[in-house]
């Protein structure tokens, strides 16, 4: 297998680097426009002033979690590739590594959420109110849900993820220099314990950051739910980045149709896995019909949110399921790109579904503001990705399993 | 190449000297050891059914078939006398038989998981172990299916579970009941697994047919393999069908234990109604199934001298999956307990304290030590590559997984919302004997399978060997030259 | 091409030839040979290998299969079948409410829908593979070559079928020989008889027929009714080792399975058995003669159809003086003659309680009695009015409490009527406890008195008000 390459072909396109300030500017302006929609347009046109700030906080969290899940998905992807000694992914692994290295950057965007707690606002997290809304929440605020502990936990999650990501990235970069195969072995060895740590922290982060918005509500599957959506969105993002790079004339040799096929399969698989988890959560709560749990769905099935909730069945499951079922689509770059974009939108709708209905009814201007926020966050994500990827070769050139990634072929399916 | 010579070469080779568990990145370790050829693989596998069975086989089969006969007689006794011979009582109406059902259904997950999901993930090491695991799946489903069948009270009317138009009943089954979902899930799983297993065996049965000396064997195997020739046109459709079945069986295998978990989780019983049950049950099922596969394969490969095909690497990989799923199960236990506390729901909170420190504390701590702690020993490579220790740990895992179902079923029911109806379940002698007896059925079927059917998917192992040879050729840059 | 035909007719005695079969030791040689054969233009070719050789489809020019599409269709069929089945059986044909769940398609329909989708797809996959490969095919000319046994072991065969339109016996042989096969044989017709041996046919037939038996039994059960008591294969709980009332036993010397009460013991509830408060009559005054009358009364009640019974004939007054059998009755109806209590119990009427009891009696009367007897006790309650309006002919009007016969009844008898029921009126003992029943009696007596009161019954200081009222009404 010929592994010769031109150095420029595995670097970020120069045009992209030039785009960074534009993207950053666009991102920030979108956020500002979004905030304007929430704080000024929504109250002045739709009248309800008390909800304006509430919408803003919920929308910010939803959009933040949205872009964070790409990085979380990337982190899990790296861990599982080493855990299973995978060879096929060697040539696309660096892209995921760069994405996982965005966790420390993204953690800065969580500061506003913590700040909100420390100015004693209960707009986002109802348990932060001076007087807890009910006795159950009051009991929780005594032992678990109080701002200091919440902040410590949040910092801990980011710290653990950053630690894992940085360690893996450093070794990966070191291997670029030395080509030492032991560096693959050491990552392989530690992937197991790290994945345990990851699973634990992701579960608790999901409980803390998203589930505790409804401090009354609880669902043990919630961490898995967020994980399923994250992985699906991560593969969508990978496909989009890969195709964009190839369109810019980079990575042509390193990302083959087989890689696209595999990423497509994973996307398809996680569409099904998300549906499985979402259905499991729904049917158990629907069937048992206990008011302590059903109210969470009730909120999402009224005030126009029902269109989103029912829409997810089609948008997040049925349509992409049928779209990705054919191997011809999964091996077709344009087809795959279309479904990746679809899936990113579906994941954004899912994050909206999880968080926004708690703010209030679905009305026009808050939704427009939320949309601007989402676009803004994506722009910021893109800018940060370019920033992080600058100066880093986009392929781990001296990975011992690279030849395997270049010559494997998908059997039948 | 002379067949007899190859066989001698294969059997003279001492596989214990080869350790293929170490993996240098960039160079995959051999999946089958001992410089195998296509014909040596055929010899090694066919020998199992062609040679006279070792004495041990007769001893084991005698013992297990007697146990199976005892089990069947007990079923007769049960039908004549009613379920009162069991320890089921108020409020523990679902007791030992349901525990056994879930236990066996869980075991039944490994086979299809290995043949379907590992296939989709291109895990080539599955080829040596998938056949035996699939067989084990079918036999475990048989054991599992018996329990709900005899638990319905009037076992001879169990066909009422099926939606058939009846003039006498004027009724349909209740499709909104998770117990009926179970009928469909387990029924679909059993039949699809059977088809998957049988279809996978067709080419290998053809090999058995072509090597048969006696006309009877030739005819029976010939009928079973449907006249398979190995035509490439057939192989093409066959491979497509196999892949499709794998793609269908993968979600199916997840759905089965999910539906079993629904039996518990859609209720309002504290300790049952928790949303993580579906994935957690599936992880537990894979966990117990793999443990059972390892428990069976270690002696099988020793008895039939298959160490070159079922290598230490295969076993180590399975142990790693046991470690992963065991840890997942532990995570699920922790999540459940944490949410029980976090929810501040007094019933949930009580249930978990009751599990840990109530009258069934011994069951809970057996479960935790067997399921969560014992597989952690597999972090040590020494232990996960030691035949003795892996069997010990896997037996513990199976004990632990039985206790998990016991803990879930019995502790929650014995102390439910109404303290005046609390009770303490005690199994009767029949409960114990019928659990033991089901192992007799399971082992008898497995031993018969070893005796008559190909226990390793020869054609798949050869396919993997072909790829390996091809890569080796490519490495030597001798590719393209004939010979 | 066309040459082989005359050649074949020249070799009549030779078995029919189906083509050439070349043998190779490994798959690389096979692939090389296959490409060569394909490039020569042959399409009726095949390779026989012990495992699927990758690249052979391209080397032989085999087209992809349509199996996935068939399976997709089957999957949809399964999905729709499951949804329709659940909707029809539980939402239309047999609606059965279970834990308040709605009918029709709900989240609860998804698991079965999923399973049937998989079931249909999986079986279509398997049967489709069998069908597309034209299996089972037990008699195949390729088996005639004994070397072919190794096609499922370690050998690779390439086959050019004589049905190919470019087939030429010699040129194909030459072509294959040029690929350096380990052996090259002509595939000849199988000379062994092609019919199945009779025992196998019979055995298979027997097996199929036996397999049909359960289906036939189910079919039969589905289409037939039986009025016979069911066969007791299993005894369930139908025959239990226990004694029922009025049966004999060998355990006791007197042979009776029912046991008399042990002397000197008091059963639960027995303490009240002798108390007039609970009975309405005084059992200590019960004479043998009374007992005889009561036996007659009970037997007369039992022999009469309650629906055709005139209420007056059973609700006979207690004292002989007031006995008034209905005109036209052939025999005087038996009379229930008991030593009735004729005074309300002291606890009901004592000073502090009587007002509360009157209110309680009114409440209970209006709750339980007024529906039939009417609020005023005239026997004109809503039930009666409704029944009257329907005019069905067999309705017995409830008794008015203001007829002489009832007015003459002692309080004990009214209490007894409420306790035991009378005619169509059922017992109210389960709805009203004894004290409440006495309160109702109190209220009934008050109602009766109110219809037959004279001026002395009115309190002295209210009489003038009554006079004024009467005078104010010109019609009276």
C-alpha cells in the first residue's frame, strides 16, 4: 500500500483559515440577533414579558448542549476505536481527535450557565429559587441540587473529559513524530478505564445539566438518551467535515468511499438506537401512567410543542431511517451529505424538544431567536474547529494501522 | 495434499505453545493457529462428528439426559397437580419460574449477538465460535419457553396466547399487555434464530454429506443441506441473505430482552418501573450469554481438540466483552440506585434499601459480587487468558445473573405498597429441581448438537483464512502470480 | 455452437453431457481461470467453492440479487399486518378495557409491530434464498464426479454449462485445459434412478400427515360446539377432597358431615340471635304452635313463584283479627305469626335520641325506601311511576304504608320486613344496621300517624295557627 502523500493534502485549506474571523463574527452576531429576538421582539410583539429571559436561558443551554454533543461523541468515538483495536478508522481518526479537543474550548461557553446560578436566577434551573417550588425539590436542594455542588460537578465533568481528550491527543501527536507503535498500545490499554469514566460522567452530566431543568422529573435512561443522539450527530458532523475537506481538495486519498459507507452505517445505526431509547423511555412512562413522570411529556404535548414532539417521530426516526436504509445512499457522497445535514437538524430539534418546552409555549419570536442561536453556535463551533485544526495534520500519518484503513472494503451490506 | 497426513499434522501440533492474544498494532494476530489449510480445518471439525465420541461424552449425556427426563416428569407432575407445588405465594406470584425464564432468555442472547452484531461490526473472530453459540441460543430459548408455558396453569391451553380466530372463545388476545409482546418477541426470536442457525449450517452440512461413508448419513445430511453444491451463484444470494438476516437479527436480539424488561418496567411496582430497564436488561443478557458460551466452549475445545480454531484470542475477546457488559450492568445498578435516591420518591428509596438490607440482602449482595465485582478480575490479562479462571468467573457471572432476576422479581414483590400483605418467598423442592432439570435439557441438546452437527462454521473460518492468506500473499508481493 | 448437436446424436449410448468441470487447488487460480472463461464470452458458467470466494461474482459476471428488495416488501407487509391485526382485534372486534388504555394503535402496539416486521422479513430472507437458488435440488449432475465431494472441503471447481449458446465441447475443453486445472472432467448425467425410494416417500408422507393432526384438531375445535360437560383430563379444582352441606361421612358416628354446635359454646353473631332488638320479635315467647305456622309460611313462600304472587297474600298482617285473605283465593294463605315487638326499643325513642333518630330515619327512608314507596309512603315512588308508564303488565305496585293492614302492623313486623324483605322487596339488612332500621320504623310510624292525626295530636300552642290556616282556605 502506497502511503506517500503531499504534506499540503493533509492540512486545513488556507481559505478555511481565512474564514475563521468571519465565522466567529457571524456566530456572535447570530447569538446577538437571537438574544434580541428573545428579549425585545418576543415581549413587544407577543406580550409576555416575564418569559423573555426564561426563553433566552433555555435556548442558550439547548444550543450549547447541541454543539457540545459533537465533541462528546468524538471523545467516545476515539475511546471505542482504541478499545476495539479498530483499523478502519485510522485515516479519519484525527478529525474526531480535533473535534474531541474542542471540549476545553466549549467549556468556556458553559460559564454563562454557572453565572446564572450564582446571580441566584431560577429562570433556567427551578431548584435554584430561594423558595423551592415543592417539598420534593426542597429535599433535593438540600443534598444534591445546590449551586455550589452543581458548579463543582460541572467543572469536574469538563475537567475529566479535557484530561482524557488531551492525553489521547498528545499521544496521537507524539506518534506523528516518532511512529512508535507502543503509543497505540498504551492508548489501547487505557481506553477501557477511560470509557468507564466517560460513561459515568456523561450520565451524570445529562442528569445535571438537562434533566434537572425539571427538578421533579427523573428517568434513569436519560444519560443513554443524550448519548444516542450525540453519537448520531457526531457521525453526521464527521461526514460533513470530511466532504467539505474533500471538496476543498484535501484528504482525497485518505477518506475513501468505504469510510463514508461506514460512517453512514453508524449514522443509520444510531438513528435506530436513538429511536429505541426514546421509545423505551416513552412507552414505560406512558404505560405506567404515574403523574410524577407523565407531566414531562404533558409539557411537550401542548402549547404547540406537540408539533415538534410528534414531528420528531418522522424527522428523527422514520424519514432518515428510510433514507439511509439503502447501501447505495450510504456510498453516495451527495446522498450521504444530504442525510448528514438532515440529521444535524434533527438532533437540534431533539435538543430543543428536551429543553425549550420548559421555558414556555412555542411561539414565533422565541423560536426564531432559538434558530438564530443554533446557527450562531454552529458558526462558533466551525470557527473553533478551524482554530483547533490549524497546524495539525489531518491524518495520523504514522499510525501503524493506517494501511489497514486504506485497503479495507465493506462486504455485502 | 493427503487428508490423513494433514489431520495428523494438525493433531500433533500443541496449540498451548502459541499465544495469539498479543497484538502488535498494524499486524493482526492469527485468528486460527497451527498453519491451517482448508482441508485441515475440514478434518478438524468433521472429526468431532465422525470419530466415536469420547467416553466423557457418554457420561455427560447419560447424566444430562436423565436430568432432562426428570425435568419432563416434573412438568407432568406439575400439570397434574397445579402450580401449587411451587413456592409461588401471595404477594410473590411471579417467582422462581419467571426468574428462570428471564435467566434462560438472557443466556439465549449471546448466540445471535455473536453471529449478527459481531458480523455487522466485521469482527472476524466470531467465525470460530458463532455456530456453537447460536446452537446454545436455540437450546436456551427452548429452556426459557418452557417456563411461561407451564406457568399459565392450564398448559394445554397455552395456544390461546396466539391470535387465531376462534368460534368458541369469541375473544382475541390482549395486545396491550406486555406479556403478549413477550409471546411475539420470544416466538420471533426463537424462529428467526433457528432459521439463522440452520441457514448458516447448510454449507457445513454439505461438507458432512460429502465426507459421509454410510449411505444413511449421506442421505440424512443430503436432505438437511437441501442439495447444496457450493455454487458461486448460490453463494452470492446466500451471503446476501446471511447479511440481511444479521441486519434483522441485530435489532431483534435487542428487542427481545427489551420486551422482557417491559414485562416488569411498564408496571408501577417500585424497583421495576425504571426507564433504564431496556438497555440494562440487554447488557445483562449479553453478559450472561457470553459467560455461558465461555463456560461451554472451554471444555468443548479441550474435549474435541479444537484449540487451534477456538484459540485463546477468541476466549480473551469474549472475556473482554464480559468485562464490558458486566461493567455496564454495574453502571445500571448504580444509576438505578442513584435515581432512586435523587428522585426522593419514598417507594423507590425504600425498595433499594430493602434490596440491600432487607430480608433478601443475601441475594442482592450475591448479585453484586458475582455480576459487578467478579468480572472486574478480567482487567488482568493473566486471569482473562487463564482457562481455569475464566471458567470460574463465568460460572460466577451466571450465578450472579440468575440472582439478579431473583432480586428484581422477588424483592420488589415481597414488599410492595401494602405492608399488610408483605411476605417472604421460599422456593419448594420442585422449584429447585426444575431449575436444575432445565440444565439437563440444555446440556442434552448441546451434546447431541456436538455429536451430529458441525460445531464450527467451517466455510466461514475458511473464508477468513482465505483473506488472511491473500493478505500474506500481498505482503510478500507475490500476489497475481498463479502459485 | 451447433456442432455438438449431431455429435450428441452420434453418442446415443453415452449419458447426456452437461458441460466441463475444471478443478483448482486454490481460489486465486480459480479467479484467474474464471476471468479467462468470462472474457471468452461464456455466461452459463459457475464456480463451486467451499466458501464464498470474494471477487468471483465480478470474475464470472454474476449480477446482484434482488433479495433485499423482496425482504423490504415483506418487512412492510409484516408491519402493516401487525398494525391492522392489533387495531382490528383490540380496537374493533373485541374491545376490552385494560388499565384505562385507549383502543386502536398506541405505543403499546409498537413491540408486536416490530416483531412481526422482523419475523416476516427473516422468513422471507430465508425462503427467498431457497427460492432464488432453486433449492432443494437433490439430484444434480455435478455430483456424479467423485472428485466433486471436495468442493465442500478444499477444492475449487469451475464449470461451463453445455447450455451456453457458444458452447463447443472441444473448444471449452481446450480453454479450461489452458488454465492449468488439477483435473478436467466432463459432467455426465446421473445414471442412478431419479425417483425417490418408496420407503422415503411413504415416510415423508406419514410425517406430513402426522404434522397435520394438531392443525386439524385446532381447526375442528374452532368450528364446532359441544354441549357435553368437558372431559376431566386434569381435575383442576373441580373435585376437591372436602364435604359439602347435607353430605354423609364415615368420620363421625352419626354419619353427618354437618356438625351440631358444641354444647356450652357461643358462635360469632349468636349473641344477637336471641335479642328482639335484632329480630323484631321476642324469641323467648315463641311457642311450638308459632313455630308450626312459620314452617307453613316458609313452605308456602318457597312453592310460590314470587313474580306471580299477590303482595297482599304474603304480607299478611300479624294478628289474627286483622287477617284478611284476598277474595277468590282457594285456600287462606299462611300467616306469619310471631310474637312481634310492639314498642320501639327504648334506646331509639329515649328523650335525647328521638329527634336524631327521626332525622336519621327520614334520611334512610328517603335514600332506600322512597324510590319505590314514595316520599310520602303511598307506594308511588319513581320506580313505580316508571314501571307504570311502561305498562308491562307484570309490575306489582309497592305497598302503601297508609292502608289499614300496614297501619295495624306492630313495629316489630315492620322491622322484620325491612330486615328480611317481603315479596319483591329484598332485604335491606346489608344497607341498614339494626339501629338505622329501627329509625326507619320510627319514621314510618310518624308518616302513618301524620295521615291520620286528629287535633289532639297537635301541640296546644300550635292549634290556633292550624285553625287560622284551615279558615284561610275557602275551598275547605
